[in-house]
């Protein structure tokens, strides 16, 4: 099944702490959050997000595997860029990651949602979600993925919160591309990003139904 290949998750694997930064980044303590009664909560921002009862939440090992394979998919044999990606992990925290079906299950498609927080307080020029997505777009464009961006970075309101949005298509060799959208906002020194992956409008609607349960701040 093509949709569960590492290509799917690649945007989530690559941080911004890579662009020529030579000093080590020290990350302040952040609440990784917890899940109780199918609700993810994080007191640092704070935020909460409802998780559908039958969706698969990824454990740490699953997320690590996705991240490593995603780096390989983007940069191939470019060891320098892969090393920079590894360094960026010092500033990036995965908060919650989920798919409709368990990773590896033989299904035609598998809608995916992930939330990450990336430290940007000491990154010059990143003050807003739009700034963050501009840099993210540059990182994605520099890789080896066969992707195309869908229009410009724009704004959307989700659950009464204004986000900057980057949309793009991943061409994975199937008849139709896989779509990804990244919703970003800068809060408390972090870029908070929600990324959804889908193949059609019905899957996008299902993912947006989850995002619309978001409570933030």
C-alpha cells in the first residue's frame, strides 16, 4: 500500500534548526502532554484535541521509525543534510501523532494527523506562523521529493483560531497524489504545527472534524 510509505510523513520529520546553525540549541522544558478519555491535553500552551475512539495513536518507537525513514526519503544519500535534520531534533517535539488505521495495515488509504512544536524563539525572522511556513517550504523544496505546492501560504480559521496554512501534493507513483496541509501558529517561543495527510475530500473533512475540536490558549 503506497500511502503508508515514509514519503507520507516526510514534512513532519524535518526541522528548521538546520540552516547553517553551528551552536547547540538548548530547549526549555515543555509539557509533552497526555491522553485521557480520548482527549490529548498539553498544559504548556495550553491545548486540547479530541481523538476519535477507533484511531491509532503512535507510540514513541513508531514516530522514531517514521522520522528516520522520512529523512531518507527526502535527502537520500546526502549525509550532510541528513545530519542537519538529526541536529534539528534538539528543537522539535512531537506532541501527538495518529492515523485512522494502525501503521502498516493493508488499507487503500490512511488519513494522518500530527502535531509538532518546534523551538523558534532564537530563530531570526520567525515571528508568525507564516514566517515558519515560508522557511518550511524552502526546506521541503531543497529535498528530493516529487512534490508540488498548492498556491501560496494563506490563512484559515480552525476552531476559532487563525492559522497560517501551507498546502502541497506528494507524487508517490499512484494515479493521484497524496495531499498534505500544514497549519501553523507561533506561541510561547514555539511554532505549533498541525499536519494532515489525505487523498480525497472526504478524508480531509474527517481530519478537519478532528482539528475543529481543538482548544488552544
